[in-house]
C-alpha cells in the first residue's frame, strides 16, 4: 500500500474512534458491540454505489469511471481530484456528490464522499448542511435497505454523526461545515488490521 493512503485510513480510524469515544459510554459500548458482532459474522458487504465495490482495483475503478463518464452519468469533480455525480431529484434540492476512493494493495478499502446542495449560499439557510444531513441519511436508507439501521451518535463539538455497520462495511455520515455533509465508506476488516498494527484497541 502507498504510505499516504495508509496514513489517511489510519488517521480516519483514529478520528472516528476519538469522536465516538468522547460520546456517552453507552453509545460507545453500543457501537463497539455492533462492530464486534458484524465482523464475527464473516459476512462481506462490499457494495458502495453506482456499481463500485470494496476490493475493486484501481485499474478497474478508473476504467469503470471512464465508461460512466462517456455515458454522462459522472464527470470531473472538485478541483478535478474527485468524481462528480449529480443528484437532481432524490434530495430536497438538486445536489452534488463528489467521491474518491483510497486504495490498499491496489484495492478500494475506503471511499470519501461529500454532498452539497447546488443552491447553497451564505444567505440561503434552507440549503445549509443542517438540512442536507438528514436528507442524505434518508437517501442512504433508500440506497442501503436492510441490515442494521443508522445509529445516531451525538457529540457536543461535532454534532450528530450517523453510522451504519453491516458485515465489514461501515457508512459514516456527518456535517462537515455549513455547506458540506461528509460520508465515509470503510472496510472494517482493513481498519481493524491497521488498528492492530498501530497498537489501538
């Protein structure tokens, strides 16, 4: 794996664990129990979105995105460093979904995603992230039915983060700032491996 990707995933694991740990002990216990139970099943849940999956090689990912781009389904995203998928009607307002994966051993193990309403402006309070966050959670409940529901974990500094764990796949959704809602899709088997390598319990 490349060192920068390893560091990113490691730091994401640290950040998420730190955020959850600062919440109530019952919330932390519930989350830890859920992860333990899901990983114990040995079930692989690799589907992400748009036909992209954990384990997809970088070559396959870029080739697949090229085909989606030719069909007009996706385009170049933020600063040409992400992939843009336009959501015109599934949310309350037209929105942009930007995403890009992290690779370990040349396979997708994490997907970073941001959402924002296209009509966002400092004076347009109806399209702030506070409205977008529950909107994205509702959308994700449609995209990922079944399994465990999203768990709401509240923390004073970061607000409410929504977490869904099914098998090896964790989906985390939270408000990043007034404009952006962030989502991360993480292969917990890789995160657990990195935690052990770095002495995190």
